[in-house]
């Protein structure tokens, strides 16, 4: 039985993403004036779309939306005392979710995202009225999200700098610790994105001088000692994150191969709830076992995950999988 992603899900996800950006824009404009360029940045839209949004807010808030001028630039703000539109239907559980997501982001070393979610929640609370004490009690009764486990230390200021360089397409100077040589080297890179995994986070970038064949490389964020945005621009290569990770199980780059796992009848109901790879095919066998097939590279990360299933899973393909694991372990520390 093959599982395919429903196209409607993608459409709904896109609609939800746009909705959350509109909400983010609205709460950012409470007590703060934004230029049209800043609106475009928050909404990831054109200036024409920004004009339509400003017109929409004028209808929703009437005289509550004020145009101001600062330094010769036009800005718009929503005056204090205004309420969020009722159609947004923000309730206590939504605010608790934002709080828990912020905590979860922090546990994943994504401090910048955690801070943004916390700020967004605070702005929504202010816009809803004087409910802070009530919401604090609600949060306390629900408890905080905590994700135990090992995590690496990452400087949030470095993450902010990297994101700025990615957004502005600026060359980034970094000091990087190479675990194999044990030395710190300095170099200029073209940053394209940040790749997150359960174990670590990586900057995806090319060496600006064409070193190492102009390929995209993975730089551990925890090994970046400093980062400075330069004035140098780069055109980019039309990098697509989805295309980059589609043949990978995790973050390690490796030539993809055919994978087939067979879960016992005891483990099958639980395994059926997992998406091990976006391109997977799942087969319910007559004896109650579950077969999962996909094509990807990432031997070590597959082995780490398979270990959590113990004897409840068998690797059918490739037949030499565990020999590949031993080889990958040796190469990792060369």
C-alpha cells in the first residue's frame, strides 16, 4: 500500500503559512511603526501586495491604523487600544501552543526562533487585552515542554548573523573549527541555508573562492567560532533545500541506494505511524509485518535510528548494510 502526499495538504500548508505571516504582521504593528519594505520582509511579498495589506488593515482597523513619517520614510502602525480582528479567533490554547513551541525550539538549540515565538506571543497577549495573569496560570497548569537529550552549544548571535547574510545574499566571513585537523581556519563563504537535525545544525554554504569544487558544504553551527556579514554580494546558484535533502536520511551526504526494512508484527502498528523518508513506500504484509522501502543515503543515521527498534526490525536491503555501517564509522573519524 503506497502512501502519497495529498496535494491539498500542500495547499493548506501554504495558506496556513501566509495566514501566520499576516498575523505576525498585525501583532508587530501594535505600537510599532513599519515601513513598506519591512512589511514586505515580514510577509515575503512584493510592494504591490504590501499596499493591498495596508488597505486591508485600514478597513479592519479604520482610524486605528495611522500613517507616520520618520526620517523621510512612510511608516504604518496600529494604535494602542485596538483589538486583534475577531476573525483571527486566538484563544488560550493557541497561546499555550506558542509558548510550548518556543520552549521546544530552545531545546533544539534554535534560540533565535524561540525568542521570536516568545515575542510574538507577548504581542498577541497585549493585543488581546489584559489577560497576562490568566494566561500565566494556564501555562503553569499545563506545564512546560522539555526535550531531554544531548544537544550542542550554539551561539544565537552567530545564527542571527548567518540568517542576515542568507536573506541579503551577502558573503559571510567565518572562523571555523575543523575537528579533523584540530585547527581554526578563516574563510569567506556564500550562505544558502541552515539544515536542522535532531543531533546537530549545519550551515549550508559554498566557499567563495571556489575551493573544493564549488560544492555545497555542511558547516556545523557549533564549530563556527565567529561570523561577520561582508559588503560582498553573491548571485547564488538557485539552491533548493527540498532538492538537496530528498536523497538523504538525515543530514549526512551520501550516494543514495535502495533501502528495505521489515518490521515485526509487534512493531508494525507503531512503525506505520512513522514517515521514515518522504519518498517511502509502505506495504502491510499478510503475516502482520510491515515493509518500508525508500531510496536514500545516510548509513550512519539509519543505523542510529534502527538501534531504537532493536530486534523489531530487519534490514532486507542493502544486504551488506551493517558492513557499510562499520565502514562509515571509520571514515567519520578520519
